[in-house]
């Protein structure tokens, strides 16, 4: 059994659950709902056999329940099973949840209770102080761009697959820091690859429904290398063949925003004279891809990169704000603004 009153990591809890090691009380909170949901499912899968769940699994929502009735579930004994599992989602919305401060001190040893709050509650008040003192807890924050390659590689390895360096980098560029999107793309890749265990960049492109010549990665490369006529051709091809042009335009904006954010961070790191290995880690790319980014950052310069980021932010807001303008027009105007970045004065800005 895991020790109580302990702050853990996602990886520590994942290993514990897979090995059948459970504490009587857990408290998960944070903004990364994909990791929260993953741990919840792992707990249920490994704590209760399917045949036991009808009588020993309760999933309740704090905004639809009261503390007294939920506590009664937590204190009940299992029925023909080694333990009962109670999951309380939206725990911060549970009326009178302060009552759990007392429960945290003396949890039911025959139950595994999981309390979940999306976001960060005030940990200085009850019952959160008691939960930190007596429950096993974890704060699950969104991953930073630099953490995504390792997360994706680990996820693939757990399923028996590996990605080539280029495939890994392109997939990271494609999904950004969206873990849900990353997991979905990886599952599609696993199905597509079948018995092949090494996933290539061609697999990533094919699974995305694009072609080797016309795909989001080639669009990014063309923009980075200022091959604007080619970028326009790729963009138009993708939009014409998209089932939802607005969603496709948003995906382009997202990928290009991530790309230019890396260029911006790179220029700041260079100003600080950081070594290349540290720069690669800071911006979230493998060291062997760094020179590609260095060359693109040099082509644009920091003032132009800032100009492009502002244009991307404006396009994102317009596409998400339900603008009546055709998303193709928004995308074309965005590329026109990116080309206009060449005219931005290249003053030395720290």
C-alpha cells in the first residue's frame, strides 16, 4: 500500500496501479484532464475485476451529490470483493466537502476513494489541507513542449512501438502539447502499422490523411524557409481537401504558432549564449533538429518572429470567434502577413 500524505508523480502512480498497490484515499487535481482520466481508468481496471464492479464501483459527480451520501458510499463495505472503489469527480463542487477532512484521517481500509478536482483549489483550507496531510495526492499540470517527445516515446514503447527521430519530431509538431490528440494519433498509428513496430514519418503523414508532398509539416518547412509560393500551394491543397476547412485552418495556425514560439525561444536562448544542447532542451526539439530551427530563426530575426506570432494570434482568435469570413480567406491573409514580416525592421531587441 502506498504511504498516505504523499505527493506523487503520474509515473509513480501509474506503476503502483499496474502492480496492484493501492492506498485507501487519493486526491488528484490540476488542469491536465487527460492524465487525470488515465489514472482514474488505470485505478478502476487494476483495483476491481469486471465481475466485481456492478456492486463495488461508484462514480459520482460533486455538483450532483451531497457530502453525507458520498461519505456513506466511502464507508460501505465491499460486496464479495476485496475492496470498494468510489470516484468523486468535481470534488471541489461537492456541497459540504469539508466533512472529508475527518474522513481523510480515518479512511475506510476496505475502500479505495479517489477525489478529483479539475484546476487548483485553495489548498490552505479544509478539506484540502487534510487531504494533503493524509491522502496520496498528485497535481497534474499540462506538459511543456520540451516534455512532449519523451511522453510520446514512452506512450508508444508501452504499446510495443518505437518512432524514428523524424517521426517523433513531426508528431510533436502536429499535436503540440495536447495529450488527448497525441494519444489519438498514436492509436491510429498503431493500427496503421499493424505488426511493424518502428513508426516512420511516412506513417505519421499517411495517418493524418495527407500526402508526402502536401502536408502540414511541408507547410511548416516552406514557411520556415520562406518559400511562400510553395506554402500557399500546400495550404490551398490542404484546405480544398479538408472535410472541415475551419478546423483545418485552425490546425495550421496551431502548428505554425508552436513552430514560431520555438523560434522565439531559440533567439532568446541565443541572446543568453546558452549551449546548443541546452537550447534544444529549452525549446523542445532533439539536438539533431536544432540547426534547422537555427537557420529559420536567422532568416526571420526576432522582430519579425514577434510580428508573425501576433498575426497567428489574431488569426486564431478570428477562426475561433465564429467570424463570417471564409476560413480559406483568413488563412490566405495570414500567409500574406507572414510574408510581410520580411519588411519588419531588424533592430536588435533583447
